[in-house]
C-alpha cells in the first residue's frame, strides 16, 4: 500500500510518515518543503500517482474562522478531486474532538473541512483527536510575556501526537463502517496544570496564569466540551509519562 500524507512534515503528519516507514509501507509526503503545495495544487497530480490512500493532516496557521475555513475546505476538495482522478481509493482526515460542541472559529473551520471531506467522491473517514500532549509546550512558547504565560481554562484529555499518527495510519489501512472515529489519551486534566508541569520539566520559572475565555466557547471548554465521547479509542502514553521522555525543545 502506498499512502500520501498531506502535512507530512507537521506535528502529527511526521508521525504518520514515521509509522508508515517503520511498517515498510511506501509513503509520499505532500508538503511545500518537498515541492508539493496542496493549497495551490502545484505538484499534487504527479505526487498522487500510484497512491492508494491519502491521510490529510494539514494545519491552518490562521485562527481566523474565515481564513481557516478557506484553507481547509479548498485543500480538502482539491485532495478529493485530484485524488479521485488519480485512482486514490480513500481519504482519512484529521480533525478535533468536540468541535461540534464548542463554538470557536477555528473549530467551525474544521467542521467545514469535515463536511468537504465527506461530500467528495472518495470515501472518507474523519479521525477526531483531543488536544495533543505537545500543546502546552507550544502554547508556552507563543503566549509567554517575560515570566508570565496566560493559559486558557480548559478541561482536556490530551493525547500524544505520535499516537494519533499511528492511529491515522491504522485507519488508512483498514475499512471502517463509521465515518467518524474519536481518539483520546488515557485521562482528563486541566490545561493550566499541564502547562505548569511542562514549565517545570523545562526548568523555566514561569507563572502560568489561568484565564477564562469569554462567551459560549469559553464556557464549553471549561465544562468539558472538548472531552471525548464514551466510545472513543483511548491510547497512551499518559501525559506524565510522555513528559518524562520527550525532547520538549524539539516541540514546535
């Protein structure tokens, strides 16, 4: 089986590629870094020759609902259209747990992406994942102001990006009756606590200050709107186990 990974150099996509390599599968990376631009279509047609399944793990850098929606829907529809023309059999799309319960702009853009994936000519499976173990470290880099970092109050059930990548590859290799699958880590936690543990692991003297995001989105995040449904696939490692062994300086 040959798979193509859109966003194959990103947080999750790189682990799909790694898992495929370890399984002895043929992998095509769809990334601007290797000359394939999924957003414009440059190099995409040639890259999908001989591909059986596309795993879509792209990310939109913009948090704007309108901008992210354009990126997600246009790239997904292009993968569907070009993939079908090149004989691809299926599409597997990475999404986020709880986006139908939390009215946040970026999540609404992901909902639009899911709809675009399911409307295309290729049969599609949506894999919704909870927030990644990597998120607190990424957030600390981006929101730190001197010795202070503001962290939203959110109840989450984090999962390692590596584990999500392995699940995506497994889904790509099997037929699923369900169009949507949820994957989460073993246990729930508060994002503020995860950020504080991450700062301690990094040896950084940072005051992590919790903030209440306004509106219905903030309320839903605080009240468990991002937690998985009872039937979700739970995969390790736990956050504390991951934190001990991970090179946090490499988390981007």
